[in-house]
C-alpha cells in the first residue's frame, strides 16, 4: 500500500465523522482563451491530472472560470460548459427536450462586454487508481465567440476593461 500524507479537513462537534484530503492538484489560468466552436472544447491551461491512491476515494473538483461573449446587440446569449474526466463529460443537466444541457454557465441579456464568474464544484467517484485528467470545456452559441478570463473588450485598452484568473482544483478525499 502506498504511503501518503493525509490532512484532516472537517470533524463534527462529537468528533465522530472525519474527512481527509489525500492529495491536491491545481491549475491557474492567467491568460485568455476564446472559441467559436459549437461543440465542447478543452480550455487550454484549465486541466489537472490526478492519480487516486484507492478506488474507494472520491475526487472533489472546485474552481471558477470567468466567461465573456461577443454580444453586439445586447440580445439574450448563452455561455456554458462542462467538466470532463479523460475527455468524457462527467456532469450535465438532465435531458430537457431540445434545450442545451450544461454543467456551468449563464444565459441572460446583458451588457455587451460582461465577464461572468462561473463557480465549479463537483464530487466524482471514479473508482479508479489510474491517472485521471479533469478539464473544463466550453462551447459557443452560433454565431458567437466565448472568451475565458475577459469580455469582448469593445471599450479598448483601458483599466476598466478587466482581465481575470480562472482556476481548477482537484482534491482526493479519503473514501
């Protein structure tokens, strides 16, 4: 059995229930990314690889991705995406007729230069001791372009046209 350090992260007031983090990996994206693809694509720099120590352990994925979209008419728009494990989507909304089924995102009218934070939180039970790669994927609503860590920036190179930092963290939780 491999040896590893474990970190207690929670204990109830009676001291009975205990959850432990076995390992943590993370990625921070400080540059930008964009796509006009209407199919899911990996966001470069927002993936993490983790190899669980036990098939009984779970993987907690957390983070935030900042999304912007070109929206010249201030019409309704969709910015959305997925969490994937080894390239396969691991969570999305249930089937809902012809509607899009996503894991994170937003759909709303708004400013033509909005940048929206989308928090990520998911517990996966992969039942694996093989290397796993978790990645964030996004797609655009045709004919739009979706941006990561920035808006469309119609207002030019000025201080109030902000850039942001997106993150993904994978924590192996003792099963």
